[in-house]
C-alpha cells in the first residue's frame, strides 16, 4: 500500500511517499491514524492531533470509520487552503 | 466543463471567449479570479507557494464541477483553472467561469464551485514573509461555514 503526505505532514515526516504493509489489526482510517502516531519522532509530531489530519482513500475524501482494505493509495494532509 | 491545473498564468479574456465558443444562447458569464494578497494581518508577504496533490486535485475539482451541473441544469458550461508553484503578491491563483442563459444560475454556480474548491480541493498555501520566515496558511473556519448554506438547499 502506498502512503503519501502533503504540506506540514510531509515536512514533519521527512518523506513525500512510502510503501508499507499495514498490520492486520488496522481496519479503519481512525485505526490508521493511531498507528501512524507510534511510528517514530516525525510521525509522532505529524499525527499528534489526529483530528487536524485529513485522509483520502484512492483520491476520495474519507471519514474516520471508513475501511482501508482494498485501497491502493492513502493520502494524509492538513485542512485545505487553496483558491 | 473542464479543469486545468498549471504553474503558468492564464488570460481571463481568452479563456472566457474560448468557453463561450460563439454560443449565442449564453446570456450570462460570471468570472471569479482569486489573487495573492500582499499582507497577512501586519505582515508583508514576499511569496506564496501552492502545493497540491495532482491526481486528487484534478479529480476533486471535476467532481465539484459535475455537482454544480447536477444542481443547476441550466448551467451551460464551466471552467476551472488553478495554479500551483511559487506566486507573488498580485498574481492570479484561480479562475472560475460559469455560463448560463441568465445571471442567477451563473452567479450561484460560481459561488458554489469556489466554496467547495476552498475546502475540498487538495491545495495548501505556504506564505513567505518579508522578514524571511515562512509558514503554512491555516484553514479558515469561515470557509467551512460557507459550505453550510449549500446543505440547507
């Protein structure tokens, strides 16, 4: 599974994308956010306030209880500020 | 109906003419242009860098445009251009054009597209200040509130 990061999440983690095998215990977007927080210093900062992180599953906005199985690309980013 | 993401500037007049394409049924064209401001509170901005998620930004803006057309069947056509990369104060960031036979649909659809673009299109602004500092722009609560009026309808 491919994980991609944008804006200050990308800066804190230090990479813009990575390939990972998710633990079998992760079912939802909410589970994934908790797991991310425990993956190291940069992740701990990036995911310290998970409610401020937006998630997209295969380029569609997702909610906390959406399932993450059968997804190819998961994106993590702050609230959007375009326009 | 089309969406273009590009680093380069756009010409409003030629985009408008191209979208109308000589269709004389069009009685109203609304164009909205977003620009880079030079001040944030009391701080002078020297540059603004727009980061985006290319695949999703394109797809999300196309979905927003399709929603506008579903909501206003009399929306004749629309066009969205959003720039990315480093811009300076006064530069154009975004263009939305809506066409209809009458003005009300064109005005409403343009506002709808901008309200959803601001909160759902994956773009992030980083401001560089004149004193050398730079920081990510925080999302505005007003932008979220702007969406609520469309839910009531």
